[in-house]
């Protein structure tokens, strides 16, 4: 697992330019240039976020002006007042939180159970099932949307949160199982062997020995799953047929009404800021885990 | 309708119960099978525990993957509409699919974005990774900044903001381009060159898609863009795919992080040796770094291709209100969505799903083969 | 530390969602015991039932802050006072952008609102899936029936001899021009022929920095509106369907109309690379961003606003090459229907009756900027010159926007082929041939042609 190492923990190899002895000006200029390029790049990258926040505090005329208005002339809170007074927005917010939390709980717990089976127990047929699981990563989820829709229609589940929430309870997400399995496999075998000797059951070992050691990995997959569920649009569009069930990603798109001659951009953007807020919070706390996990999943196979 | 939250909580509880029961059953039956085969007591216990813990996935796989896949294979040979009887039509759906000009159009859109956009996205990721791998202070912060769009970028809220910024007439992107062009004339030339190249390529491709090159003739006869031309981002079929490509480049963070890890794995000694041999920076990159990270490039390529075929959130949010330009930015999955869930053509949708599945499996298989090849010379 | 914070965060969110759960909780909708023989008087509804029925209504024709608040704050309390068994009437506000998808979801699942606001042309698409309202609102069941203009109740909302809905609004669509801008462009009156419109589109358009500053004409989209196209075909005397029910978009009239739209677009946008108008902060007719607009009154200033003194109206244009050509005005007659899956048909029908009273039709349409479908609610309407003019245009040239079959698919086909032609990806012959081929196929697939 060479890729497990964090890029920051080790000295990074300077790839293109290396310090030449006796010539001090060049590296200095290079450094300045590098920072400049990175600063401009970061500014462009973060610009949509800035623009979203800035617009949410503008007046409608400012948001649609024919010249650049970087910051609102005077900070307007009207848009936030309007969106927070919008009952449907609050319902959508509650829906999003509800869906995300229930799905997250069910998914993370079952993934942890299944990863335990794949890493800590040796059972007949394990390799076969594991290979099967890995191969499901090839199946694009969208190609299952059509048959699932028909099945859920039979269940009378279309028009409820169930199709979004329940499938996750069956350890949804092969990549996440794989990620956690890799992590669990690194934990010394002696730990659970000793516990087994003491008469502990696997469920006890899973809960008292393995899970506490897996906290960083659990945090990682929770963050990834959170982002995925919070942003998902296609499945909610298909299954949440009633507007009362809309999650935030669908709801914010309905704020833009093409029939109206003018669009309430500050209101739309304030809804967007509030929608993105949990993502930003998660990102703030878990960015390290998120970034690491890419290195982990990337080195699979 | 009863309280939707409670309804789901009940179902979730029932699901947990269901999982526990099926897990116990599968564990017990595994133990039974091992016992019959004469396995030791210890092996029996291991079989019980293993199948007990793995059961949630196995059961979920059966219910939510295997059965739907088999059913959709069957439905792809039928005319299926919700609440109506299924009618066998044989190969009609597949024949329709291959004769469907709209599907071809959507598929070619994805191809265009792959051929033009993916190299740009990977290139941006590589350049950023090279810059960020320099041993300087504050790189961590930059890494976080460049990674941010991966988390935010798929959300419709943020995509709506792009819609606002991309307004061709008075959107902020247009205004910045115009402003910079006035302050700094070479920038204006650059902008016009960009417009010209983009429109030539897009028009040629649209001609290829539709078989009629009038649109390309228009661009050519209009000549080099005038000084006051601005990109038309979301308004013109010549620009819609470009906008999507810009969004892809913007969210190249995943690829960038992956490259960073790859660069980290390149041993320092090789550089030192190369430097002793008198190689300059470009030679060092081209002869040492690039070959060593090609496996990762391949990986990014494959993952990127699959992501582009599945593109949905971006075209949906940017174009659902302007149906007359949406066609030029449709991806295969977007087409699947429209056909299946707006027109209730579930049989046809099943055929598209299977086509999608086969294409993506094909791409992934290539990936696995390539991966096998490079895993052997992994450096440490 | 970070994990702990995450856990805290999750807990806080759970709490939040637990609190929020309380708000949207709707009482379970138990089936209302419908009276066996529906009668006209709403008071016959059972009064013994507990207040537990929730009526759901999906509305797409509303003006934010006007008609929606009127429905929620005036109509609902009045209805609840009449029907004690109704605990609430809940509204769902739809938009046309996602309308077709949402409707498909309702009818597939059979779990949608009890009353749906339909567009003018949707009777052909959904009529058979709606409850038959003849026993509730029909000629013999409802005295008010006679007040409704025949083209609405007996026309648009009646299919196969069965009444499927209550007409809710009449919105004629006309070309409206700001005379100041027209005169500045050297024109003295609103164009009425194809040739005049192309001239107008050229001379009244102002382009600066490769972007429109003022548009000669604004229609939804970029002069590529499918509804206008159909109106233009009708205006030339063309038909959408052949006698055998197949698509007729390659007819002479249809081709001429599409060609006209192409030429007009070229007159307004000399090349496809001209940027469209920015979004407006007010409305196009008075902010100087457009000389003419094709539209109805929705989203425009009130009829009493002085802005209208300077605005003239005209019906759809005609062309001298077509002897059957006559000016028309497309009249949208949106309506309310009750899906057959509804468990509260009788109750929903009572709600429609309430909305259909003369007073309520008047208030709603006044707020929305349309005409009530019943004549006795027209009082006060023709007070303003504007409404008088629109009324005149409707009387003289009105053609109902209906009998458009398999609407959802036709819209998709037109919204694909029209811009393909306008942006030179296809020529005229290919475009109309494609429309014909795909539309005929769709009509066959969906059982419109046997």
C-alpha cells in the first residue's frame, strides 16, 4: 500500500526546476511566478463560490446589472429573509437532511459489517464474492434506474423517500466497501485472534475492537457518501414525484422560472448558499480525509 | 399521503429487520452446507460468521442489481409502459436505438466532450499537480482550494451560479473578458483567437453530427471574430459543449490529487541521475516523470471517459430552461432520462441502459487490462 | 478531534430534521365518503366525518404574491368553512419547465394531487385519465354551466362527450408593440404580414458590442417558440394532421411558416453569434429592451398602467401567397381537471365549483391578467382600452390552442428540429421531414393512429 502515504507527509520531489548552486535569483523569481500562477488559478477556481455569496447579498437590479458589481453596494438580507420565509424551501431542507442522515447511517453501518467480513474472517467463497463485488463497480448506477423505477413502482415506493434511502442499507457502494476493507486489512490479525480466544463473538470484535480503530476510514467514507447523497439529482428527480418531497438540488432549480421576465437571482443564490453550506462545513472538517481517499481508491486493483 | 418521514422510518426499520433475518438465514445455511460437506467445527463457525456479515451486500446485490438487470434485459425486448401490460417486440428497441438520430447525436456529444475536453481536463490536473508538488509553503492550502469544486461542483445550487455567470450578454464572465480586453489589447486578441478556434471546431463537429456543413461555412465566411465578440456560453450550440468542458476543467481536483500521489511515488534518485547527465527541466519531465506516471494518466483517462458518458447534473441544470439549445449538450444519460421518464418508454430505456452498461464495461475492462500491465512495475 | 466534531454535526442535524419533521406533517388522507348521487349543492357533503381530508391541488398558472396568496388565504378558508371534513387544502406550485416530467410522475404512480392545472392543449394527452365531471359540473348538474362560453366548457374541456375539467382562464396571445420604439425605427403601425415583420425585426433591432441592446421582437426563447410556429401554421390556413391522422408538418403552409421564422431570426440576429438580450429587471415592453413582444398579459404591468397607452396590439401575421391565410390570435384556455386516481373526486369537484363561481373567476383572472371563461364574470374587464382591445382581438381572431396531440413528444421534437434548422444544422426540407417522420412515429407508438 505504497499509495497510502500522504503526499504532504513526505518531502515532495521537485519535478521540473531544481535549485542550481551559485545562482540565487532564479529560484526566487521562479517562486514568485509559481505563487502568482497558483493564486490566479485559485481565484478562478473559487470565483463561483464568491459570486454566489456576493450575489445573494445584492439587490435584484445589482444582480442583473450591465456593469460589474463585485460587492453589493449595501449588504441586503432581503433575499435570505425571502428564502427562509419560503415554506417549500424549509421543507426541502428538512427533506435533504432527513434523506442524507438516514441513508448515511444505514449505508455506513452495513458497509462496515461487510468490509469486516471481507477483511477479518476467512470463509469459503470469500474471494469469489469479493470479486463479484468489485465487478459491480463497473455497473453504472444510471443503467439500473429504469428497471429499479419499474420495481419500485410495483412496491408503490415511487413518490416516497424509500427508493433514495433504502437501497443504501444493503451496503450500497462497492468502492466504499473496498476502501474500508483495505483499511481493516491493515489492522494486525492478532487483535481479534486474542479476542476470539477470550470467547468474544465476531459482532463484539467488530464493535469493540475493529470499529474504534477504523474511525478515520469511517469518517472518510461518511464524508464521501454525504457529499454524494447531498448532491444527487437524477435519482431524486426520478423517484420524488411530489414537490413536497423535493430535496434541495431539485428545489433550487425550481426557483428559476423561465416564464417570468426577470429572475430573482439574489433569492436563488441565497438558496444556493444555504444549500452549499453543509458541503462547505463537511469539506472544512474532512477535506484531508476526502483527498486521501482519492489516493486510496485510485490505487485499487 | 401519510407522513413521508415516518413512512420511510418504518420502512427503514423493516429493512433492518429484514437484513438481520436474511443474514441469519444465510449464515445458518452456509454453516449447514459446510457441515454436510464435512467441514470442521471451526470452518463451520467461520462460514457462519462470514456469510452473516457479508449478507447485507449479497442480498442487496440480488434485489437491487441482479434482479433489475435481468428484468431490464427482458424488458429491452418489450414495449413497456408503467401500469400497462408488457408487449413483446423482439429486437425492435435495439434496432430503433441504432437508427435513432437523437441517440447518435447524444452519443456524439459525449464523444466530442471526451476527445476535446478530457485531454484538457487531464492536462490541467497534471499542470496543477506539478506546480503543487513543489516544496514550498502554503501548497496545502492551494491543494484544498483546487479540490473544492469536486465537492461543490455537482450540486445544482452551484451549477445555477454558473448559469448566472455564463449569461452571454451581461454575465460576469463576459464582462471580465471584455474588461480585460479593453485594458490589455493582447488579451483581446487571445479572446478572439479562442472564439475563432472554438467556433471552427464546434461548427465542424456540428456539421459532422448533422451531415450539413452550412454552419461551418457561416463561421468561415464570418472571418476572424470582431473585437467586440464575446463567447456565447449557454446560448449557442457552438458553445454549449465548451461550457461543459470548462466545468470539467474547473472540477479536475480528483485527477490532480491522484497525480500528486503519483508524483510522490517517483523516486528522487532518478532525478539526480538525470541531472548528473545534464538533462534540463523539460527533458527531466518528458523522459523521467511522464513515463512513470503514464499508468495514472491511463487511469484518469478511463475514469474521465466514464464520467463524461454519465454527465447529467451539469447539462440538466444549465439547460433545462432552454430546451432549444439543450439538444446540443445532451449526454447519453440525459437522453436516457428524457426518453424514459418523460415519455414512459421503459422498454426503450432498458435497451439504452444495456447499451450504456456494455459500453462502460468495455471501457472498464480495458482499464483493468492496462492496470495489470503497470501494477507489475509499480515502484515500491 | 475532527471525528468528534463530525459526530456532533451529525447529531445537531438529526435534531434539526427531527424538529422539522413536525412542520410538513399532513394528516393521513382517509377516503372521503363520497355521496352516492352527487348534487349541485355543496352543503350535501357529509358533515359527520372528522376533519381529516386533505385536498391537494397542483397549480401552474399563478402569479407569485397575487393569485397564490389569494387561493391560500381566501379560497381555502371559505372552502373549509363549507366542508368541515376538510382539514386542509394544500397547493403545489409547478413551473412549465418541468411540467411534463412532473405530470408523468403523477399519473404513473397514481399518487398525485386531486386537482391538476392543465395547459390548453393537454386534454388530448390526459383526458382519458381524468375523472368524468359530467355528474358534477355538467349541463344538468350545475346551473352555472350555461354561463360558460361554449368554446371553453363544451369545447376545450370536453372530450368524447365527457366533461373532463373546469375552464380556468382565457389568455389570448397577441403581438404587442411599443409605439415609441416602432416610430424610432421608422414604422407607423404594428406589422401584420410576414414581409412587414421581417422588415420590423431588422429595423427595430439595435445591436451593440455584438449583443442585442433592443430586440425588434421578443418571443419565449430566441424567436424559436414552438407554440408560435403552430399559430403561424394555422394563420396560413394549414393543418397539423393529415386526414389519416399522420403528421402534416411538411405542408406548404408549415414550410412557409418555418421559413418565415428563419428569415425573421436572421433579420433580428444577423448572425448566430450575436448575444441575446440580458434578463430584464422589469418588463420588456417598458424598459426599452424590446420594440415588440409576443405574449399574454402574464408578467406585465396591470391593465390600468399608463404604459399601455403607448402600446398597440396585432394578431398573428398573414401572407399574401396563401389565399386561405387569415389573421388569428392563439387563445390559451387553461383548465383544472381531477385525475381518475383521486380518492376525493366529489370533494375536488366541489372545490372546482367554488373556483368556478362568477366572483372567483373574476378575481383570479384579474390577478393573473387573463379573461374569465364565463361571460358573466367579464364585468369591469372592458373598462380599460387594453382589455377592450385584447377582447376584440380574441373575438375577431381567436383560435383555441387545443387539438395538439401527444403534446410532450411533439414539443420535444419541435424544440430539437426548429433550432437545428435555425442554426443551419439542417435545411428546411430535412427539418420538416424529420418532424413528420418522428411525430408520425410517436403518434403511432402512443396509439393516436391505429
